[in-house]
C-alpha cells in the first residue's frame, strides 16, 4: 500500500512512502535506504555510488520522517542561506533530533524540530513565550543560528562539521582532543543522514 505525499515548495515534487521489510536494528544505525527498483535495502554509501553513475536509477522513496522533514524544505533553505549552512546538514540534524516532529520535547526540555534548549535560544536573542520554540520557523531560525555558531567555533579543526555536530548535541564538553563522547550521534548525522539528505534535497532542487 502506498501513501502519496505532496510536497509544496522548491521542486514541487510528488513523492511517496511505501511499506517495506521491517528491520530490528539499533537506533543509531540509520544508514539504510529502501531501493524499490532492486527490492532490497541499500546503505547510503551504495546509493551515493549509484547516483554518481546512474542518477536516474535512484527512486524517490521516502520514510515518513524524511517526508515530514522535506515538508519544511523552504524554511530549511531560507535558514541555510541566512546562516551560510548546508541545508542537508540542517535536515540531518532535524532527522536525528526529532525525526521531523515539530511537537517533540526532549528529556531535559529541548523544543521542537532541532531540539533547541530555551537557554540556548535566549542566549541567541530569542524573546517571547517559550511555546513559540515549537513553531518551525522560530525553531529553525535559532537552531540554525546555533549550528552556525558551532561551525565557526570549530572552523580551524581537522573536521569542523563533526566537531560542530558533536557540540550542537552535547556542548563543548563532548569534544575531547579530536574525539567525541557522543560519537554515535556524530556518525548518525554526518556519516549516515547527511549523505541521504544531500541526495534528497538535490533531487528536490532538480539537480538530478
């Protein structure tokens, strides 16, 4: 059974989510993509290789979480331009933090799509009722600003993106002399989700 989802905005694509074999895997192992044409799971690395050689063969089959996240693509791209960020990195963090659920509330009080803490938002200049942090526009604006801050902070390191992602999630204490106390989180965003959303957003923009 297929569920059709219309994405209104950049690309104006019609994409769908379909049922697929259930996997029982750790939450951090998220680099799997259902290839409808081949009727099997592929890793994002395999998909990236296929896309480079045969871009027309990669189907636009989304998980429900990916569909939710791409429904915010206009907001993601607006903030990517505002803060000079890769939109796929913003999307990858949303995927890991909330799965695209704008109503998500974290264990220590984080809000919304990018699981932003109220103290962080206020430090960045947010003023208003804290419930506004559930609003996707507000959440993405301050979450993206915080990501930009972390990228600038670690710009001179060997791997600025991984350092910034680690600190975004767990603060500077998570970064220890080139390694991360939250390595699984960093891998989940940078190694797995980032390549996947790069493919999806490029397709939505009509690059492939």
